[in-house]
């Protein structure tokens, strides 16, 4: 049984025929539920007669090429069940600090 895992993933957005923006991120997870991901950067892939030519670009260039956020990591992949867990902890703390509320 696998209890934890890690790796890298990517998400692509076609800019125009022959050019693709790739955003890579790394992740770590426990039980596939408690997941944390962090971005690793952007790559611009261009089709050539010999295959795909890739070049790393800065985060500013990547965001400029993807203003709609098509390559953004969704909230579940970014934080998993950590968000509801943080919400529950905050609710318990607030309820214990202000019991009359």
C-alpha cells in the first residue's frame, strides 16, 4: 500500500499552432488527500521539424503569455484537504476564544 508520494507534473496551454506554454510544479502527498504543490516554472515549447524545442522562461513572461491562468494549479492539487483542516482548526480556536458568539 502506498501511503505517500512525490513527483512533478505539468499543465499545458496552446498559445498558437506550433507553440505551447508548459507550467511545471512539484508535489508531495500523504494518502492522496493531504497534498502540497509548489510551482517550478514555465517552459515555452515550439514545434520544429526535428521535434519540440523547449526553453525556460521567467515567471513574468509566463504570466504574460497566460493572462487567463489556463496553466494554474487548481486549489485541490495545491493544498488538498489541508484547507478544510485549517478551517476547522480556526473555527475551534475562535469558538474557544469567544464562547458566547
